[in-house]
C-alpha cells in the first residue's frame, strides 16, 4: 500500500520517501498466492445485505477500477510479473452451496463483474483431473488475473524510483505531529515530513495505537509443490475448511496452495509469526488429493507463512491523522491486492492537498464507533 502511494506521488511530480523496516514485500504482500482479484473480502451478497446495493456496488466498482489501474500501470511501466488474465474458478462442494451461488453470480454480473454459474460438467472442463464426488459445480469470475507478487512489487518499486521516489530501509519508532506536517523518529535518525502515511497492516497499532484494537493480525500459511503436468488453467478456491482454500498452477507446473488456518483452535488469529505450523501444513497437504482423487503424488518444495490483518467487517481502515498531518491504512483482510493500487492513488491525491475522495468514507474507522485522533 505504501509503495502504491509512493508510486502515484512520484508520478504526480512529488518526491516521496518510502521507509521499509525489512524490505519491499517482506510481509504477507510478498508471500501471497499471486491473485489479482475483484471484489472485497466479504461475499458480495453479504455486503449487499449489510450495506445496501448502492454501497456494495460502489465498493465493487473500486476493485474493478483497481484491476484497470493495475493493467495500465503494468503496461505503462513495462512491469514483467508473469501476468495472466486467466479468471478464477470457485468450486461449490455441496448442492446447497451451488444453489446459493446462483444469486451471487446474478448480482455480480448485474453490477459489472461478469460471473458465470457452472454445473459440475462445465466446471470439469476447466480442470484436467477428475473431481471428487463432493464437487457440485463452480462459479467462474472472468475479471480475476494471476501474477507473481514479488515481481510486481519489484517492478513498481523500480518505476517509483525512476520517477523520483526514494526508498530507504529504516524502522519507524514513532510519529509526532508538528506544525503543517509530521516528525518521523526512526532507528536511523529523524525525518521532518510535510505529510505521512502509515501502511503497515498487521503492525498498524505500533504507530497508530488508537487503530490497534480495530485491526487483528491473522497468520496465513502456504505450501508450494514441485511441477506437475498442467491441471489448473485459472485461479482456484474451495471451502474445504471454513476459512477457504486457494491455489493456482504456475507456468512451470508448480502449484501454490494456501489456507486451512481454520484447523487451528485459534484459527491463527493474533499470530504474528512467519513460521508455518505442522497442523495447518498437514491439512493443506490433504486439500488437493481430497478434491481430486486421481491427482497423483505431490512433493512439497517450500512452506511459508506471514501475518495478514483483519477488521470485523473485512474492509480496510483508512483514517486521517489530524495530530500529525497525513493518513493511516490497514486491515486489508487478506484481499489487499484488490484495493491497494486504487486506494494508494486516492490517498496519494489527498496527501497532495486535493479534496479527499468521498469513497474513502466507506473505510473510515467511524463505522466502528470512531477512533481517537
């Protein structure tokens, strides 16, 4: 998120300074499954019920604008990140889930995100290994793309630097307000800034304590398997556990699979570590053989984990910071790729002194009863 804002500011002629404690993509952003999705983390029909259709449509529109902006930035900057506009197939694992997806597909398509309900045989044509008996059908999202998140971040960082941004490594210890700006205290010295954005997701409470209670760390875990014959032509998900599992096959045939944190008693809620755990990893290893009984042996080559950050309604928090001119953002709830570029642009415009986009109000902490400045 901070990188997206730095890129936008540099593109507007400013000279932003981006501070990274470890490095670009050191957290969950550089460790995700490589999906460029549309839609927010919450199911769209649930958002319609909770917020009403006009607001839900606005939020969906932001994610569609994010996808369009990603296409434009990758093209303009020549970012090579293994981008594939392959779409996404969600497998329904019961007749009831499949029937419920019918109205979801209709809502999404009517509001600008083309989504098709597939019966079992139609979904099977998109997967080159037979389904298990539990697969009842599928839901295909046309606008979802696949990419290499590390390469995307590296390309975006290089583009920001070319346009005048400075990226440095430093640990921010605190941020103090000052007249017309902010004073940033780091382990490498003091920086006086005209405005500041904190975009540290699971670590938001360290720099903005008032937001800490609104954002909960949640560890996500992933496994990578050695290359096999082509099986999956698009991104995939299924609710084999309550927290949903996701996977994709790379062009070299390797498979990346994540999820299964629901098997832990605490659901990995509050976990800030980067170490995978045996229980989740063992559950991950059962996902594909269970869904696809004839898939054959899979050999794990890498296992990793990283802290995400969730809010109660699974929408990020965007909060102005009157005490130290600027903004804070965090709590992407595992779907940061669907909003980071467009919100980075909107917040960048606000940092330049332009009127804040009214759509940012949907991410205000006031929806939880407000937050101290």
